């Protein structure tokens, strides 16, 4: 992944966007990564809905098993600090 300092990314936005079509581009400020620019195709693929929590649970290999037993942790709860 190519790294761009923020000021370079602003000054060369067109080049940054073109490069993002090939691979994600890392934007840094003071040496720390603060953002990643990706192509629209990559963004759409990553942001597609993966289904609801219910869908996920229904796809589980444990779905429909009525004999499951979940042990509860017997340790006391922690004291709340005020």
C-alpha cells in the first residue's frame, strides 16, 4: 500500500485517486495512518450488507440444537468505581 503525507495527498489528489483504482492508498499525518483511499469497486464490495445477526445465527452449525448448555461463570461481578 502506498503512503501519502496529507499535504502531498491534497496537492496530488488526481494522482491519488488514480492510484486508488489499483490498490488502497494510505494517508498519514505526522507519520500516523489516518485514512485509506480505496476504489469505488472496493468500497462497494466491502460495504455490502452481510445480513442481520439473526441470519448469521441461523447459519450457525449449532442452529436448531435444543440440547445446548451454556455454563455461567460463577465468579462475582466487579465493584463499580464511583
